[in-house]
C-alpha cells in the first residue's frame, strides 16, 4: 500500500508513518515545519518526505512518480481548504484522519488493541504499558503520543499480538476503535468545542466502554454512567508496592498492573511491578531538560496539581522550593476552567504565568483572557506574576534555580516548551 501522511513531523502522525513503514507500506509525507526528534526517526526509516509550504506540489510529484497513492492520511489540524487535502480529493485518493487509517491497520494485521483513554494520564499510562510488556519480553506494537527517551514513539512488531495505543477523545478519535482491552485513566470535562456539555463528554466515554471487550478504570470516574457495565472492572486503590515519584504515576502504574494481569496471558505480576518501578518516563512528562529545570505537558488544573505534587516529592528531600512557568492552552478552554484554578498552585512557591497559547481554528470570538485576569482566580495571587517568553524570563528562571528552586515549565502549547529547550544550555 502507498500511503501519504500530511503533518508527518507531528507526534501523532510521524510515528504512525513509521509503523506503516515497519509493516511494509510505501510511505511518503510532508509538513510545514520539522521536528528534530520525529524527523530523525523518519530518516532512520528511509521515509520519503518533504518539509515545504504544502502547496500540493510534492503530493502530485509522488502521485505521478509512483503511479498513484492509495491513502492520504492527515492530522486533525488540517483545515478543509488545505491544498494537499483538496488535491487528494481531486485525484480520488482515499482520505482519512489517523484514526481511520490506524483502525484499518489494526484489523489488517490481526492485532488486539489495548487502548488507553481519559482526560489526563493517557500518555504516561500508554508508555508504561509498552515498557512493562517489553520488559516482560512480550512482543508489542504501539503508538504513544510523545517522544520516548528509551524507544521510538511508534513501532510495528510482526511478532506482536497486541497493539498499545493512546486513544484520544478529541475529535471523537477513540470511537473509531473496538478495543480488546481499554484503560480509562481519569475523567474531567474537557474539549468544549467537541463536547458542548459535561453529559455529552461522558456519553462519549460510555460509548467507548461499550465498544471495548474489557475495560478497567477507577470507581469515581464513571460517575454512574457505566459503573454497572458487565465489561467494566473497577479499581479502588493505588497499589502500595509502587515506589515511583508522584502519586499520579503510582496510580497509572496500578491501572497498568491490574489491566495487564487480568487480560494478558503470561504476565507475571511481581516482574511487572519491578519493571514499572524502573519506568524511565516520557518526553514532556516531568522531563528534566537542564539541571533543576523540567518540562511538563500539564495544562488542566488536575494535571497541574498532580505534576506539582510530584515536584514536591522531588524537591522536599533536597530542601528545595518549587516554581512553575505556566503556559495555558486554548483561550476557549480558559473560560471553562478558570474557576478551577483556586487551589491548583497550592504546591508551588512561585508561579510565572505566560499568555495563553491559542489554537488556530479552535477558538471562539470571546476576548482573550490575560495572565493578569487568570491569576486573580488562584487562592494566593501574590505568588504569581505575568511574564513573557523573553530574556527577562530566562533571567528570572536562572535566579530561581540559583535560589534553590526546581522550576517546571507547564506548557500545553508548543511555544513555552520549545523556548526553554532552545535555551536549555543557558541553565546548565
């Protein structure tokens, strides 16, 4: 099969392209910007891609050179009038987002899907499941929504019976699948542009549970929507045998242990616990990018709270304080969650608040909430101050680190994380 991936430098599309190449498909792709980590992996797979303005010329070149393309796979961020998308439709190429292609791929290769869903914790839990199975020498194919310091973000193993996947609810992606085993990590209302009400969000998860052969989750998260479903296994407690830093990591590891132990043959519980306690983490999940400087994807109140609780576990034994550089994600989301910020930063001694990262095509027409306006929602506004991505911020962070702080960049968008990675050498 000849497959063209538009948006191939993204963490969702790039690893999927690698998986297709691993399985023997002829793979091509394009993007406007390159990601150094993703693109180095694409190069290692000898994938033919081009970084350009995506005017359609490379897609047409490949189509004519190869005698056609079977499938055009694109990121959810692609607008309906995108030149490559319009050209693919004009040429009669099959078109879908990643969920359509991946669902077909799983069926074509006779794989059992292990799907991890939830508002928060999906990425870490997915990576833990992959890590655990690998350490037990159980062949596994997978796709994780971030970079991994210990493996490629996506892989197809022809010996694998299982495919582990971070199953995102955005754009109803997770409803394209019929998992053998699902895990639901946590639930709180999100993605108002897709789910206009709390009820519609939970109804989508209820459908996801119904589409799964087996499902494991936490009692409180079901809120009565599917707790009595015959395929739903309730987990009530965090296993005390886990020693990972951060209560949320111990919770995620417990979910992986219970799920794999119940439904995957040959899983040795004691060996899995030992393996998960050695879990090396993922990119942008409390990832140390310089001494005492960390990057984290946390952007929802409960994610920030969990991240800061872990930061305290790391900082307190070292008698250090905790600061967070916070870049909110999506102005529309801020209107929904600003009232939840009250106790979110309880475990932070200092908060440096950046302007909200806005998502093109996913905002409404309400005024942009400023850092000053959002700071008023926290219990102790005196610990927070508005900042911008500039040299002044670099100097502030350097001063905090010199003053015995650990600093976490909590950035749901791309700019905050990218800025500090670009300048990481200044903090070494």
